[in-house]
C-alpha cells in the first residue's frame, strides 16, 4: 500500500563530462550519484542500487511515514518493541553519539519540535511548555537490547539527524561492492566519494545554502571520505531582534547561542561528518574552536 | 553547551562507532538468481596437440547462503603427441596404439603419434552451505567421460571460522576412480612394439601377444588441510597441505621407450611401465594483497612424491583496474620439476631391463614458464567479458643421462611452445 | 636459575600470543577491500580450472590449491 503513495520514485540519468549523474528524490532531498564511467547501463544500475537503498531507509526510518518502523516504535512507546539488527546498530551508534556528546546529541530530542516552530516567526514557546516536554526527552531513559527496545509512553525517537548520512554511507558500501569505479554520492549536501578518479583528480563540490548569498557557498575539494553540513539556513525564530537558531540544547530545551549559520565537516564517513557537524553547532560560539581542537577539517559560515 | 572531556579523541571513537554500524549487513533485497560463467579456450602447441575447451558454469546462491555450483566442460583434442621414442638420424616406423596401421617419422624429428583425437565431456557439481555457527560444509562430485577414459570422483570439505572469520581452518577429502580402456587394449609392460606389415595374417597374433587386457583402473585419495588468515585490511594468506595417494594403473599405454645399441641406434621400442603406487605431498601458499593501484596474487607450491619428483611452482598475477571499470592482469608462472627415478630418455640394449621405466618427458626433468595477459571489462547489468592470451614454454632437460653415438647428433629434448587463448563471458 | 628461565619463557610466549591476536585480522567493518570479488583467493575459478587441466596434462604436478583432480587421459 505504501508503495502506491510514493509514485515519483524514479531515477534520472544525465550524461556529464566524464560520466553520468543519476538523480532521484528521497528523504526530502535531491539525491545524486555521480559515476565516472562511459558505461551508461552500469551507471544506471549503480544509481538504482543507491536509490533503492535510500528509499528502503526512508521507508523504514522516516518519522513522516506512518508505515515506517520509526513510527511503529513511537506509537508503541510504553511497550517493549522487537527490533532487527540494523535498527539495533543504529541505536548503538546513537548511543555512542549520546555518550561522546555528553548527552547533547539525542535522538529522543525531536519531540521538542512540538514547542519550537522554526518558521522565521516570533513564536517563542513558554518556559513551562518546554519544561513539560523535557520530561519526555533523554536517551538515558530508554533501554534496548539486540532485539528489543523500550521507552516510556509519550517519548519519540527520530533518525532525522542520521538517516541521510547513513543512506550516503550505505550507498557507498553497496556501489563499491559492485563496481570498482570512482563515484560521488550526494544526498542534499551530505556526501561521500569513493575510488580514485582519472589523473587522481579531486571532486569539487560547492555546498550552497539557500538563505545565503552565493559568494558564501563553500567550495570543498574532496579526494576521499565524506562531508556533511549542519546549519540553520531558513530555520530560525526572530524575537526582539534575537535570532533563535534551530539548534536546541537538549539539556535546557532552549536554542544554542550564536552557532555558525552553517558548518561543513570532513570525516572518513558521512555519518561521522554529520554527527561532528551537529555536535559542533551545539557548541554555539565555540563551534570552530571545538573542531580545531579535535583537529577536524571544517568550513564554517557565520 | 560545552563538552567537559574536550580532549577525548572524537575521531577515533567515531571510527569505531560508525564502522560497527556500516559493517552491519542490513537486508538489501537479496536475490536468488543464477550467475553464469561461460568460457571457450583454445590451446595450441606448435606442430603438436591442440585442444579446444568450452565451459558453462552456473552458480546459484540461496538466501540462506547455500551455494549450488554446476559446471559442464566439453573439450576436443587433436594433433600429435610425443610417443616417448628418441629422435634418430634415420626415419622410423611405429605401430599405432590400436594396432591398426603404422606411422612414419622423418629422420631428425621427434617421434610424434598423430592418432590423438578425443572428445571429453565433464560434469561437476558442488553444494556448499553453512552448518551450525562458524562451520561451512561442502560436498561435490565429478564425472567425466571420453572415448577411452572414464573418471568419477566425490569430495567433501569442512571449514571452520575463528577469530571474527579472520582465520579459517579447513579439511577435505576426495576419492576418485578412473578407468582407461585404450583402443587396442593394454600393452604388456616392457614388451616390444611389433612393427611390421599389419596386413600380414600373423601381425594380429603378434600384436595381441603384446596385450594383457582391455582396461585398467586406478583410484586416488586426496586429503587437503588448509588455513586461511586475514592479515589486515589489504592482505589475506592461505596455506595448504595436501596428501594424495594413487594406486592402480598409472602407466601411459601409448608411451614407449627406445632400446638403443652402443651407437645410439634404435633397435626396439618397449612399452613403458610405471609403478602402481604414488604418494604425493604438496605445500601450497598463496597471498593476495590489495595495493592502491591493483591487486597482487602470488602463490608458491612445493610438491614431492615417492617417484622422486620434486617440483616448485611460482605464480604471479597483478590486476590493474582502470577508472572505467576495465582491468588488465599480467600473469607470470614458473615451474620446475626433477625427474622421476624411473625416467630415462632411452634404454641401452645390452643392459638389464629395469622394472619401471618411462621416457615420457613430462615426468623427466622439466622447466616451464608461462607469460600472459588478461583484459576484462564490465558490460553493464553485472555482465563481464574478458580475454586472456598466454604463451607457454616447456624446456625438457636431460637428467644426467649421457647421449651416446648418433643420439649426440639429434635433438633429444625438444622444446615445446604453446599459445593459450581464452574468452570468458559472465552474466 | 631454573625458575627465572621458566618465567622468561612464559613471558615470551604470552607476548607472542597477545601480539598474534591483536595484529592479525580485521574487524567486520574493515572488510571493504577483502570483500571485493577480485580479492577472493580463487577470483577466477574458470581460469583456474582451465589452467589446472592444461598443467595437469603437461606437467607431473597437480593440485595444491585444491584437490589434485584427474579425470582425463589427456596427452
């Protein structure tokens, strides 16, 4: 049934210099796979592999899809839910991120959105409202094992902070198993590359932010690994000349002060880059220093 | 917010965390489809044997990791093969192995028997599946038939993974049973080849006196023990020990040996005779190393047996991928063996006949090398096409036997050149 | 003296054992290169079986990598 609704699941193939660009739409983003080959059939095959995997992840982990596993887990909050190996592994990763960030990166924090609507308006919620919701936030409150998961009623999990990056890394993994040719996977600005290009040329990637002027777009040169970008683009609140960013401090429930508008981080894998970019933003004014101290390559826009 | 433990190495911790996630095997619409490999290979020796071999192999992997492989091989052999007799400065006449007619060899030429043409059909099947945790078992069978030869075999293998599948120990056993039924029957070992007028009424009687039956058989037991070890992300190593014992008829009924006088002149041709037991030990080591620019496949094999044959085989391949998915793979192989203790290029007429003797250069002292190149390309949809061209050179050597008389003037150990051409298509 | 020597041997053995464990092998997620079909020990089984047949009939050695085979009266 769910397949009927998703009518526009097509992969387009466009020739470009040195290869083909396969594009499709998934996880609310334009997704592209750039493949350096003159074999169109192979490029299409690889594009389909990436797209099918992205759509699979979307169907399984999107909180917007009422048929997804994520929705099922949220609906069954208060009960013990059975989970599969992949979900367990995602929980394990989230758990590591939670630990590494000392609680700042929390996949149960999405529920705070009920208080905060980052629509550019001045609609700042009441302290009481935020505090009430904070009772339902906290990865430390859930329990899980290899095949089960439990959180208390009212809590929600959200893979939004990881899903796209995970899909990028999965695409890299699957395509590299099938073909030994250079390619780039870009899902809405979260991207990874694989293989050595002709003449060892790097991939040049422009990362644009719709709300900023073009001169501020980040040009990234990439030979290996991944980059991911976190930022608040159009997502903020303005009240009394104060810009509330959409980056929330999970401990207080209130926006982080003075984060960069956008931060792009390089890491061996996209899911690492994504986490680091988010974690950096949470540091607010200290974002760049934090990355510098960790010796992590990054580009920031303020 | 600020991280208290700012100095923790996030990069290292993340690597561990994300690798655990991406190393996982999420179900990606597994398919149960057949994968086929087809190949046609042509082997051609200069002025001698040529063979064409065609293979179609199908592999089906089931969702629970069970694998079924079936393979059909058909090959056709034509041309001339050395019969074992020495070259002479004079023309020579030999009786065909079937007893039907004779063939002549020019002065100075290596005696070749041109009666060989045979077609072989071979069927192979193998079933492999996981069993319990960490175990893989495999059983298979093989049957092949040609005009005068039949072979059937069964094999079984058990492998166990240790240490996160980084180490695999395996043990296997195979049993084979072969029957040879040459046209003209089995020659009596060390009897003299009857050379004369085959239309003579007495010829058949004389020929039949050199025969002891219509068929012979041999059985082979192979044991194989192996260890495979992943060294690091780029490198894997395999070490095997194999033991093989053959009992039964291992003589080549088509091979003879020249009995020569003091001047090296051929006086008679005797049918060869080999021991009916042979035990071999082989040690095989292989490594594959993934460099940034390609993949090295290097192997070495040492074999020793109770026929006193020792051999060393070195094999190197280096696969160089191109950015368009094509690849090129140069290949170099080197082989050297010592002679079987009963190998002799000829027998001196006035010396006592040995129990066992063969002049087959393939069990004499021999060096060979192969150089080749393979070129492969993906055709899309997972189909692949590859071409292989190799040059194979054999240098038979004397095993210390002194040539006498006229044999000093002729080429006793003629070198062999062969070309191997192959096309493989996988879909 | 004897005790000291024995102690040394024990230490040496355990060190070898430990380094053997920690340096050989990879974690499951580090199998990206090893998982390539080109990295399989017998990555071209068709080539291998054709080669086995040729060298079986032209040289005195067979097998080693796998079972010695046979199955032909090839000349």
